[in-house]
């Protein structure tokens, strides 16, 4: 007999037939006449109820059917008489494929805290919450490819090991095979990386953008979707040392076209998740609503998760320049009451409290902030005619802050070289990048969407560690 997934069993399409199901026991309850076993196989948030009649199954036969055990069950799929489910399985055979000692199995019926579940990340997939989160993550990843594929973008695999620091922030993990205790040295006592595996110092990439730009100069429209690494020592709910980023790069795009594409893209993948993971998102929404009830009235969310997502999909993002954003902050009562911890003045890097004020208090919707001061942005962003700002854009999302960072790129060779000098990047190291400005360069633009921050936004999960299967953060690389 062919196995049927729980999701398909629950549609009732096979009602009246014998079915084979496999999965993990969530609960078993019953009395001396009958036992009810709830089985989940990850195909849906819902479980299928299996009815094991005492006439067919002795207590002994069911003793290993405990929470967490893997089971294989045959029986007839029938309309359920009980409430809570439309269909159930009248068991004929039950085989335990893998026991889970009830004394030792860490997942109990009671709700566990997210912090505790993080410590048993190898088992947390089996909870309703993480089942829902990672099904939504999967759907979003698929939607990313679907969106760009429909638009004729070419998916580029940019390298993970690189010698360049695309963002120029110096937050890189070194990749080396040199002996850490006794590395070869140069005459002036530095580590001699010319003897290293690649003949030069290399790192894990912080971004695929620079290589993405090279490909865009041939395919017009490309995107990357891969892991990126940042050795920034930020222990926040928004930062990972290893995270996934989607980076489209488009030839012949200016900043406005770039922003339009980013907005369309974000709406598309949210809509796709709403259509394909409704039950999971509803479950996660209820979770948040429950959590919210514990908060004082004035700190509660104005919208449920579903309302928030529908709102974002159905409304235009706000667009302001950095200069306008600073003015809004300076004129806010929040500022006048000295409620910002960090200073506000033209030239500052917006802190997360500023970003959250703009999106959550002032505009109450996602905001695209453009044209930042050049000194706080990366060297590759196109210098505006004012000589002070660059054609940058950040997209800020309610509850998250920065979710996208992007820009129109500096296509003018002399200006680019000047900016590189200014931040201490050697021309020789990026000769290949500069070549695209020498040979058929053109106006182009792109952006990077932090995938985990996007998953946070759609699932409502407060901590980024709970939307990636095995988070990498300072002092933590377990599993
Ligand atoms: O703003 P960032 O640094 O931009 C770039 O890397 C550009 N090369 C993108 C481009 O134009 N192609 O990073 C882009 C996004 C951020 O907006 C944020 O969502 C996410 O990546 N991000 C992180 N997510 C999790 N943990 C971190 N440590 C992150 N750093 C950035
Ligand atoms: Mg950024």
C-alpha cells in the first residue's frame, strides 16, 4: 500500500478506503475501551486522529506508542464522529518504527518556552510553532524563485569564499588552512597568506553583490539567493552571523525602478505565503494574539498578524528621503520629549529606535528611505548631484526595522575609484569589478533582502534565532 501524507488524508479524498500513514505521535489518550492517537508528519500543522479499539489492540500492543515515537499505521479512513476533525483512521495495524522513551523525551504536551526549544533545536521542528515557521520559510523561499523566474531573471550562484569585503565593514570570517599555532610569516612579522590555500587572504562572503553586478552586465537581470556571513558581534533579535540573502541586480535600472521592484517583490512573496500557508500563518497569528493579551493595553498590537500582512500587500509603501526622515524625527513629539536614546541630526546612521518610530508610529506602514549621506553608506553606491548623498535605499518594516538595503550603483569609473580610495580599498584588489566600468558599463541597481528578517515579518516571530533552523550567533554554533 502507498503511504498517504496527513495533509491529503485530512481532505477525505480516500474516505472508505484502507490507507497507510506514517509519522510521529503527538499525543495518546484513551480509556480501557479505546485509544486516540494524534499523528503528525509535518505535511500540515494538523494531526490525524487514529482510533485504536481495545478489542484489536491490547495495552501491551500500544505501550510504545508514546509522544514522539515514529509509527506506521494502516486502517480505514472514515468520517469522524467526534468533534475537532472531519476524518479519522480506524486502525487495523500499528507498528512502532522508532520508540521515544517517555521518561527522556524532552517535548511534553505542555507549551515550552521558545528559549527552551532553542536549546533542543534538533527536536523543535516537531512542535506546532516551528512546524508552521519552517513551512512558511519554505514557501517564501519557493516564492522568491518563482517571482524572479516569472520575470526572466537568471539565478546566479556567487562564491561563498572570497577575497573581497563587499560592504567594506570589515566584519568577515577568515577562511584559511594555515597552521594557527605556527603560521608562515612575512619578513615584517605578518601572517604570510601567500602561502595559504588560495595564495591570498580569503573570507566567507558578506554579500554576493559585487559578483552579481558582473553577471548583470551580461544577463541584464540576475539574482542571488545564498548564505552570507557577518562577524559582527551583535547579540540582537535581528542579527545572525550566518544568514540568507536575496540579491537581485538589474542593468539599466535607476533607484526608482529598483524601489518599485523591491516593493512588488515583497508583496508577491507575502501574498504567495498567505495563499499557500494560510493555516500556518493563522496559527502563528493566534499565538501572537495570546501573547499580546499578557501585555498592558497601550502596548498591544493594533493589528493581528493576518491583518498586518493583508495591509502590507494591499497598500503602497511610503517613500521618503533620508533628509525628510530626519526632519520628521526632529519635529516629532517623541524627540521633543527626549525619548530617543541616540542623537538625531543630519548625517547620523539611523538607529533602530529611529527606524521603528518612522514605520510604527509615524507612517504605520513599510517605508522606503532613499538618498542617505554618502559617508554612512558603502563605496559602490552612486553619488548624487548634490555631492553629499548617494542613491541608496533602505526598506524599513514594522516590527523589524531594516529589511532591505540597496542602491543604484556608481557606474562612473573615476568617481568610483575616488570613493574606493576614500575608504581605503585598493584598486588592484577589485580590478575585475572596475573592469565592468571600463568595458560596457551602464547604469544599474540592485538590493539585498535579508531572508530571515522577511520570515520574521511573515511569521511574527520576535527573535531571528527562531526562523532559521540552526542559528549561528556569537558564542553559539551548536548542531
Ligand atoms: O544592507 P546590507 O548590508 O546590504 C548588502 O549587503 C548589499 N550588498 C545588498 C545589495 O545591494 N545587493 O544587507 C542587506 C540586508 C539587510 O537589509 C538585512 O535585512 C539583512 O541583509 N542583514 C542581516 N540579516 C540578519 N543578520 C545580519 N547580521 C544581517 N545583516 C544584514
Ligand atoms: Mg544595510
